[in-house]
């Protein structure tokens, strides 16, 4: 039986622990102390319970998976694991410290992965003595249901490591997409670029944001418009990603100062009850001024940039957007999506 060590018992660590246990793997879940590790295991068990209640997981399978998850007190308890997946918060310095400790603890034959949505795998590898065995595995939230895993090679990641990571993702029941390292990887680059362009288009005049979201859904493959999606993701999370992409790629990720004042005011979307989509009695009555066309044109442009840079193949870019963002078809599949919306 494969033994997976998971560092970090928060939302993503618990989700990955659940997925691995359901796939028949032995899981050792660790956090900063024993209490946090136990809380992480409890989160993983709660995920299983919710899936059983919804009819998505057999109760016997959930019970068997629960028996495979052990809370441990630290990284030292991961010695002997076949794979270690780090799933601590998205802080480069924190992750680097964790990977340095993992590297000192487990043997050179162990596959080590970082679950990151956009941080540098190369930088994390540089914090270790064996960067060739470190790979990025970007699981999408919730990992218990989302099929996509972006597999990211750092500058020193060995081809054997990539092959093992792809095989692991498949063993976990996921669909891996190989991605060359770049800020934002594939799905976040395409989505946040399109969202930022939509926010800029809506900033110049009163816009019925619900109408704009409807036009996006009715005019193309996306299941949700940019305003509702921002509120779902969390505007603080979105603004952090967007700011990193502005630093990396410049003003095409600018949003006409849409998110910053909302975040400063504590209006973070669904989790706070207020965000991009206002209450109905606050919604302007202005027409939807081509936001959908702008949204899809920006997505297409960023997807073409990704393909041109060799970050991923065109087919994999479309597959990633289908599985990771829920699009019925990818932005490159039909050429220019903007031709379908007005």
C-alpha cells in the first residue's frame, strides 16, 4: 500500500487526505502540533460524511477510508512515506522552511510535492538539497470533487519525478495536466485575466452586474460570470492572485481598482455577505455593455499566450479550463469565442 504524508491539515490538506484515503492509500496527516493534526483528520472525516449524506460515497468506503488516515505530530513522523505532499498556506517563505525540513527527513527516493496555486516550484526546490524530486501538484478546491491537477515542473525537476507525479494523480482518480512553471499556471492565468478585463470594462459606466454575468453564461462556455465568480472565490483571495499576476505580467491584469476598495472595506464576497454583486435594490439599471465579449476575448488572448510560451499544449489548456473552471469547452477549441457574444 502506498503511504502518503501530508503536511498541513487545513482545507486543502484535509481534502487531499480524504482523496488519498478513498483511493486506498495510507495517509499520515501532520500539522504544527498534535491538536491541529487531529483537527485536520476531523476535517477529512467530515468531508467523507458530507459525501455519504449526498449519496456520492458509500458509507462502508467512508469507514474504510477513515481507518487509513492517521494524525501525526510532525514531519519527523513522515519518515518511511512513499510520497509527501505539502499543503500549508500560500506563503513562499513558510513553504520553503517546510520543504527544507521535509528534505532533511525523508529519503532521496521519496516523491515530494507542493500543493500551490501559483508559487515558484523552482524557488521551493532551491530550499532543498534534492530539487530534482520536487514537483508542483495544484489540486483544485474542493479536491474531493474537482478532477483537475496541474502538474508543474520546476527548473530542476527530473523527468522521472514528473512521470511519478502524473501516475500519482491518476491513482488518486484525477486528470493531470502538465504545465511549465509560470506565475498563475494555466487556469488562474486565463480566469483572472478574463475577470480583470471584465472589471475594467464595467468600471467606466453603471453596469447591471447580474445582466453581465448572465450574458457570459448565455454567450459562451463558462458556467458563471466574472462578478458572481469573484464573490464565490473570495475577493481577498482573488486580489492576492491578481496582484501577483500584475507583478509578473503587467497591466493586462489591472482591474481599474475594482477589488482593492472592496477588500479594504471587508466586502469579500459570499463569505462576508457583500462583494461585487450588490443587493438587488442597489443594482444599477445600466445596460450590459459588452462585458461578455471582453471576458471571452481576454480568455482567448491569455490562452494563446500560454500556448505560445509553451506553458501547456493547446489541448491541455482547453482540458484544464474544462476540468478546473467548469467550462463546457476550452477557450482555444473554437478559435475566437468573442465572435459568439455581443
